[in-house]
């Protein structure tokens, strides 16, 4: 009896130990007593992440979430990873969800090969992931809006719309039929005219003379454009020569000596004209002296009188008349 009781007690203790071992294994409690690399990351939101959730690198589990706390408007996530994971100091950490039921895990990327390995209590860079709750809310809003739109076209309104369209076609059946026949006739006539080369479109398509004329016009335009290009090129050459001081225009534009001489000549001419206007010199007196004008006028009058009788007089008489008239 004693041996039976001890046996049962031993079996009960063994079952308790196995159950405790199983519970600790499922909950990840053994990792608390194992040596590992403890790393940290700061997030704006934990997104339903829980202690004990997995930490993965490229889909491979490398550790567990050890603690989640609040620190200065951030969520402080502590992870215990295997030392052989090879996490780099520039590796980025992201909270992702594994399914629509809200299962979350922490994803760690490889980082750059040149970066050093992370050491104990290193704080890794974090990258925020879209919140599943926000996504579901947006999908719910889209579904609600779609439901409202479909509600507009549901039920009696759709039937009324269909009835209105059907009634319109029934009431205007003959008019629509006649319009379709006219449209068919018009398109047939147009097609026939085009095929036979009649009308503007038909002539454009069938008339070779019009094509030749258009081709000649395009050729002439091309030649004209070439001539314009040559003219512009020549004008550029002339302008270039003027700018370089070549030729008469170039020398006029660039030669300072010629400009100075021209300015001096204009000054002298201005002075001469001023003297003539003032009556100075011979030319000035001829222009401005009224006595000279009167004498010249009298002389011309006397000369006119002397020549009146020259036709009937001999040479000696003419000389005598001229002498007496003048003196």
C-alpha cells in the first residue's frame, strides 16, 4: 500500500513537472533564463504587439519580444535575440502583422554588411508600418460609400429609370428608325462619292492633279524656305562684316577717324551756312543783298529790250544797239 502511494505521488509530481515544462516552452519562459542579445527599438504605436511575440529576420525566427513599455511619447520594445542572429547596428525594425486576426511580429532586416554587429542594449532604428486598424477603417468607409452608391440605383429607382428609357424608345421608334435610315443613306452617298472621286474628300483622295499641285506647292515652299535661309545667311555675313569694320558700311560704323572727319565737315558746313544766312562773303551777299537783286533784274530787263529788234538788224547794228542799251 505504501509503495502504491509513493508511486502515485511520484507520477503526479512528474506530470506537474512536464506540464510546467510544456507551459514554459509555449510561453517562451525558458528564454528568460537563456543567454541572448537584448536589443531595443522605439515606435509610435505597438499595433497590438504583445510580450512573447516572435522576432523574425527574413521570415526566420531569431527571438522573442521581452518587454513593452511607454517612454517619452514612444513605445519602448525590448527584444531578446539569439547571439548568432548577426543583427547589424544599421538594421531597421518594423512591427508587421502575420494575418487578419491581429497576429503581430517584429521584423528585423539584414542591414549593410559593412556595419558592425549590434552589441548588448543597442537601440535599433525603427520604421513604422501601416496600422491594420486604420486600413480596416478605410476599407469599411469605402464599403459604406459603395453601399450608398448602389442604394441609389437599387429597387424602384432602377425600374423607373429602365421604364423611362424603354418608353422613350417606344414613343420615338419611327423617328429613330427614320433617322437611322437617313444616316445610313448619307454615309452610303459619302462612301460612293469618295469611291468615284466626287466631292471635296473624293477629289482629295482620287484626283492625281490635285496631288501633283499640292506636291509642287510643297516643293516651292521648300525652295522658298531654302532661299530665305540663304538670304538670312547673307544678311548675317553682311552684318558680321559691318561689325568687323569691313567695307564702306563697316568703316563708317567702326572707323573713328572717318567719324571725326565727318563731324568736322558737318561743323564747317554749318558755319558756312550761318555766314550765308548772315550775309557774309560773296555768296552771302548774293543771297541776302537786295540791291544786287534789283541791279540783276534791271540788267535782264535791258537785255530783253535789246534783243527785241535783233532779228531785222545786221551784225554791226546789233552790236551798236546792245552797246547803246547797256550803256
